[in-house]
C-alpha cells in the first residue's frame, strides 16, 4: 500500500520566536511509519517539528504549521491508499503574525486566535475506497467523543487515547487505547506504541483488502 502518515505537533507562530503548540513528541506516528516501511509499504511521512529521525525508507516531508500540513496532505492524499493522521494539529492559530518580536508591556497581552481547518474531515470527505484512520486524545467521555469523531470525520477507524493529569500520553510508555471501527467494533487495550503500531497497521491492511475485495 501507499501509506500517508502525519505525526507530531504543529507550531503556530505568534512572532519570529514565539508559537502556540502542544506536547506531542511524534513518537506514535514515527513508530507507525517505521513499522509500515518494515512491512514493505511505500510510506510518506508528513511531520511537524519533533526530535526524531524518520525511517530511512520513508519519503519525509517536514512541515511547521497546520496550514502547511494541510497543503502537504492535500498534495499526497490522492496518490495514497491509506491515511493515518496521528498528528496533533493545533486547532487555532494567531489571526496576525507579528514580523517583529512582540515587546512586553505592563498590562496583560491579548492574543486573537482563529480556527485552523480540520485537515482530516476535509480530506476524508474524498476518501472513496482509501483507508482513513484518525486519532483522538480525550480527557473525558472517551468512547462517546471518539464515536462522534469517527462518524463526523468519515473514518474507518479512530484510535482514542485517554489523557489524565497524572499520566501524559505523549512519549513511549504503555498507554490505554480504545480503537473503534466504522462498523462499530470497539476494542480497548493497554500496550506500548510499537505494539499498537502493529495492531493499527494490521487493521489498515485488512480494511484495504476488504475495500479491494468488495470492488471485484
Ligand atoms: O477533533 P480532534 O482534534 O480531537 O480530532 C483529532 C483527529 O483529527 C486527529 O487524527 C488529528 O490529526 C485530526 N485533526 C486534523 N486537523 C485539525 C485537528 C485535528 O486533521 N485541525
């Protein structure tokens, strides 16, 4: 398969040195990319700024902002069989980007933000028989919110990760995930991201096989 994977955070610059972002390490997406390349898939990895080395066999496209990621996904999605959107895309960006470093003043500073486009929902509308897998980080109502995103974003699978304040879900430790399929199958498991990557790719391969078989 030709698999397009997004990973890492996006950075939304406020001025030349400050930005809005999140603590995504990109680890999960890079693990998925490595496993997909190891299985012989043709991998394109679009990544926000992280401190990881992309798999040698993958085509690597570094991006910074959500708008850059959107452009790259739109360019590469048509030539893909599967999109795995693990990036933690910033939902907002500053309305204006100051060309100069913003000077501190005595009073509070108000930043005006605007919504970034939802890359996944825009692109998945045109999925046809491509496999599309999304991720969801939730602090509450995991299953209900993930099911809503699965349907709302037209996904084949959603990988939902629960966040609580005690345990940060970013990094390489074992995490509890709930994987929900388009057909309503729900699986909850606790594992490390390497093993979870294998499970996610097994599902992507099976879904593609199913789409191909139903075309015949
Ligand atoms: O709605 P929420 O942000 O929780 O959805 C998460 C999923 O949507 C992830 O797969 C993420 O990569 C994707 N997403 C996106 N564009 C955004 C926000 C999230 O593609 N602006």
